[in-house]
């Protein structure tokens, strides 16, 4: 322990010596302060300054004796980043440049925190101030460490939510980005989340470690995969050799009253003698009562409102009219006939063909329920709303966002034959209660929409691990378990020959039962452009003339890039929305807005999964696509009403190797990525897209 202290002390002296020699802090006053601090640190006896680790050790030993007088079995440790102002209305973390650290007013922040803590009933403890230097922002972040006794974790969580936000977003400094020349330039628009508060449970043997964090430290971060992660080998470096020398001067001026400063002293002193007795009453409040599941009423009788479940519509024309259409367009009637005629089919139909109408007509003409597999919850809700708009209460969905009571109600509706169409994901269909409800009513048609997901998601990677959504590779087993005699059809708007073979193998579809059309979309023009930096300027030039007139879709390979592009465009006063996989509530709202008015949507590839958005005239990829199958799907969101549209790839050449590492899992993925490179080099040759892509 002694060697470590000496080493830390020596490094601090060396840091101050270099600062004095190099003339950092040019004013005479600043240099004299540094010289005085250096003389104190090189003395043989510890000097009373928190910049001296020897004094910190002596101070901690004295406080440790005081802490041992408490029962810490239910103590809590709270870390709070200091927020500006005395009221909850100004919730913003203070970020101090090194030059302003010495002028930081501690008393105001400490008194404000004390008043807030007094609102915690029977709570008492100690407050310690610390300042962290963060290289990402090139600033110091003042924060308090608080040892809290006499309250519960639940009460403390409620208290924190009153005064502090759950997270705060801060952007990287330009200096940090310049230091890391190989970093993704879009990092400047990617906000980093700061956690305003953290609640931990205290281990009694580490109590002194919790409250004696009076040393300023520096956090080092490593850049990887467009994200900022902690360096595992060096999560934090103490002493802070990479930080400004200002922190040592700040520690030198730090008063002992700001280190382990008590709050609610009267309660604290009384608690030394009888902590358990006084805290027992509070413990009762935090007991969580088990929520009893809502009792369902008696199962309704088999009252079939939509008699199409047991008595299907006789003619295709009648089914079409029930859905609000006068006639089929293009070859839709041939596709419907193909679904009904053959037991297992694969339909490869170009985007905007109207595949949802085809399976809806086929579903109305079959006896039993029609089960439709969709990859996204937002798409399921959109499809259900469209069907129910034409025929009330004919469709429903079951997904992971529903409560237990809501799911039970919908299962009863399904098993009693009240609905004709059921939209689910492959993961939901694994549930036994869902399988039992479908088995009871009987399934006449299974539809796998966006069937290319079977190819893209279910494959094992080169290490033998399961794919992203392995349930797509187990559909046939579940289908045979529920209704082996039902019709099965797979629909997709883009797939190559390798993918077709896999889908046919997985679903046991004979190759002669494949209906494939020419997938080229002549109304869409394709272009490829290179970007040297962020690409925000050329992106802005592309979209500004279309804002408010038509919908623009911007696709990104990473979620971080979605947020970065969103922030960059908003800085240019362009109102835009994000669409991310898994963000169900937001995605549903975005689709509702897009149905009414033209807008700009920045999205991941999730938006390419069967989403029908009107009036899309421009699709931009800020990153190169990973394969041409997904690219055809994503650009296929455009020109769905037959009008001309444009698709542009705006990529950075340095990012191609990173995309390959992140998204290519096996030999097939690598081969498909090579075709993407050919397409990029051809400047968007549509023949390479649809012929070389193997469509």
C-alpha cells in the first residue's frame, strides 16, 4: 500500500513540475500556487491537502472509525452528477472546462442538495464531493457521493426521479474527435448518455471506499465500432496524468467540510445507538405485494361474428369487394389463384405489387383462421388497422407489448372464432396458449410475409452460433404441430437463388410451386455517391427541395448513425423522425404521421420490412447496404403508386471493411457483400442490382 501511495505522490509532483517548467497557466498567481503545492507535496510529513494522498489516507482512517458505529446492512450509496440551479426545472449537468474549475462554487450546490435530502423521511448520512475528468468532452464533471441510512431503495428511487432526469445527452468535443483521426466522423452528432444518478447497495466492508472518493480521476475511453466503450484494461486511471493540472489545485483548495459532510446530524447521531429499531418501520414500506392476476370472466360461447371463419367467401370478386376494391391490378388474381391451388407455395413478387391484398383475399376464401407472420410489431398493427377499417373486427394481433389480461382476451376471441386474421411473429407462436387457441379454431392458411427473413436471420454463423432470429428456421415444425393440412405460402419482394432454395427447404415447398416475377422497378432510378466526412452537407442538398412535398427515407446501418443523422438534420431546421427496430410505440406513431403528411424518416433496416408509406420519392442510404436483397426491399418503399422516385447510396469507402466485419457471418454473407461492392463500383447499374444479385 505504501509503494502505491509513494508512486502516486511522485507522479503528481512530476506532473506539477512539468506544468511549471512548460509555463502552463501563464499568470504569476497560477505559477506561484503550483510552486507552493509542489513544496507541500515534497515535504517529509503529509500536508493537510487532499492533493496529497498521504493526508487522504490519514483522513480516511479517522472517518472509518466513525462509520463503524453504524449498522450498514441496509445502507445505500447514491452518486449524483451535479445539476444546475436549485429547482428541478433546470435539469442539466454542470460540465466545467479546466480553466473554470477553480472558480466552481461548491457551497451553493451542497446546500441545495442538503435541502432536497431533508425531504427523505428519516434519512441521514454523509455527502462527499468529487470531480471527474472526462476525455470525451474535455471537461470536469462535479458529482456527489452520498452514503444514505434510514430509507429504502424504493423511496430513494422516487426521490431521484423528482429532481433528476433518467439520462442526459452530451456531445463529444471537437478536440476529442480530432485526436482520433480514424474515428467515424458521424461521432460528432452522436450524443453520449450521462447518467444523472446511480443507486447502489453498500457492502459494510467497503463503506470507507464508498465515501472516501475525494480524489479526482480521469476516465479513458476506446473507440470501436462507431461506439464509445470503456477500455477493459484501463477502465479508469489514477492518478490522472492525462488530466489538466488544474484538478490538483482544486483539491488543494478543497475544505474538509466538503468531504464526508454529514446531513441530518441529529438523526445520524441517534442512529449510532439504535439504527435497526428506528429503521425497521421503514423497511415494512418497501415490501412488494404480489400482484394478483386479473380473473377472466366465463369463457364466452362460440358466437361467431365473422362467419367467414367457418363459411368462407365463395368467389374472389366478392372477397375483393369486401376489402374495398373493385378489381385486381397487374397479376394479383394469378397470385391469389396460385396460393389457393397449391398447398405449399413461394411467391417472389416485386415491391409495391400488393402482396397483402393477395393473402387477404386468399384468407377470406379459406375455411378457418389465416395466420400471418410479420417481422415487426409496427407492421402488424398497421396491417390490422387497414383490415379492420374495411371489415370491422376481422383482424387482431398478439405481441410482446401487450399485458397479460389483453393477451388473454384476444386469445379467447381467436379460439371462439371472432377474428379471421391473426398477425404474429415466429417468437410469439412458440407460446403454447397461442398454439392451443389456433388449434381449437382451426387454421386454413399460414402466410409468411417478408419470407427473406428465413434466409437472412435463421442461418448459423461461421462459429456455429444461432442466427439473429432462429425461430424463422423452425416455422415448419410449429405449423405442422398446429394444423398440418393448412395451406402455406411464403411472400417476399426480393430474394436471390440461394435464398429461394433455403426457403423451399425450410418450408418443404416443391420448386415447381415457385411463382417469381421480374423484380426490377423501372420507376426508381439508382445512383451511388461517395462521402469523405459525415455526408450531412450532400445529404442536406439532396433532401431540402423535397421537404414538405414528399416523404424522404434515410437508411443507416447502425442505430448510432440514425441518432447522429437525426441530430445533424435537426440542427439544419429539418423536422424528422427516427424509426428503430424494437421501438414499437415510436414506430407506430411515425407510421401514423407518414400516412397523413410528407415527412423525413431516418431509420435502420427495420423500416424496409413490409412498411407501406405513401408518397416516398427519395430513399438515401447513408451507409452502404450489406446485401442487395435488403437494399431492394428498402428502396422498394419508394414509388409505390407508380410515380418516379430516386434511390441514392451516400457511403464512405473507409467504412466498408467495418460493415463487412460487423454484418457478414458466413460464406454466403461474404459473397453477397462482394456483389454490393460491384454495385457500388458500377455507380448504381440496375442490371447489376437485379441480374448479378441473382434475383
